[in-house]
């Protein structure tokens, strides 16, 4: 699952070296934290948050197949 989030994030940004995805397991759900370069923040969020919402939707759909609850956060 972490590889999926990382692949999507790296596909959207220019500076792929700076992209990092951290997996935090809180027991009942898994939180994926995405960090990108400041100049790529707009690309990962998108207009009115559409790209961020799409990333969350794809991740939740993949997690539902595995029976896991996930949450995706985009950090500055």
C-alpha cells in the first residue's frame, strides 16, 4: 500500500527525490503521510483539492479490498 501512495505521488511531482511517504500504524487504521517539495505542493493537492481527494479515494479503494482502514495526509 505504501508503494502505491509513493508511486502516485512521484508520478505527479517534478522533484521525485524529495518525495517521502511515512506509514504510521495506529492500531485500528494506517495513516500515510506524504511529504513533497514546496514547489510541488500545488501539484499534489490540485485545484480545489481534487488531486488529493483522488489519491485518498484510490488508496481507500485498494485498502478496502484488503480489509484495512487508511487515511492519507499531505504534510508541508
